C-alpha cells in the first residue's frame, strides 16, 4: 500500500510540474491601448518574373507581429521570405508565446517566452530545412522600449526601440487577421 501511495504521489508531482512548466502564466500589466495585434512589415513593390515569363513571387518580405492580450500574455511572430534570380526561395518563420509585462512608468515592456517554434524552408537546399520547437535555452526574456503615438495615418502606432538609447525605431501598426 505504501508503494502504491508513493507511486501515485510521484505521478501527481511529475504531472503537475510538467503542466506548470508548459503553461503560459499571465504576465503583469498590459495597458488597454496596447492590447491587440501590432505589425511591423515591409514587402517588395516589384515581383520576380523568370526569363520564360513565369511568375517567381516577391523578392523580399518581412513582418514582425506582437499580439498582446489583456490577461498579460503575448504571441510574437517573425516571418521573412527571400527569392533570388535563380528561383531559390528561403523562408523563415518564428513563433513564441508567453507572458508580457508593460511598465508605463519607464515606457518598456518585457516578454518572457514559455514556448516557441522555428521553421526554415530552403527550396534549393531542402536538406537544410528546419521545423522544430525552440529549446529552453532559446527562450530568452527581452525588454523593449515603446511609445504609443498617433501616426500620420490618424491611428495609434506602437513605436518600439530595442535599446533605450536607440535612435532607430520600428513602427508597428494595428492589424487583425
């Protein structure tokens, strides 16, 4: 009986530890104006066409999306695609989610990922393709510096700096999908 109780206790402890480690715990504070999806992105205004007239696609695309939830969690997406004249296409997709904590006092937010995924596609080198979960060591806490401003489009913009002293900014616009 003692062995059965100890075994059940061990199973319960192992299951609860695993569940806690995989759960996305709510973060701190997300201001109402910052909650929602924000996208920074660029894309080419031209396309690649092969010498035979076949469409080859956009030569370059890049987007980063933050999705801040009012419960203090977030999702972050990074998408990049390049295509060259030889028809080779390279795609990268990174996804992470976890908790986020905004500090309106110092104009920063800190993301703490609890899970993530990498995917890489190389049309000319398929043996180099990647499709895997992030390792625990790759899940890094990151602090960003931000301002919420009204842009020239009359809509709110999330202006982000990676270092407080950066003069270069990335402007994220509200988006949905």
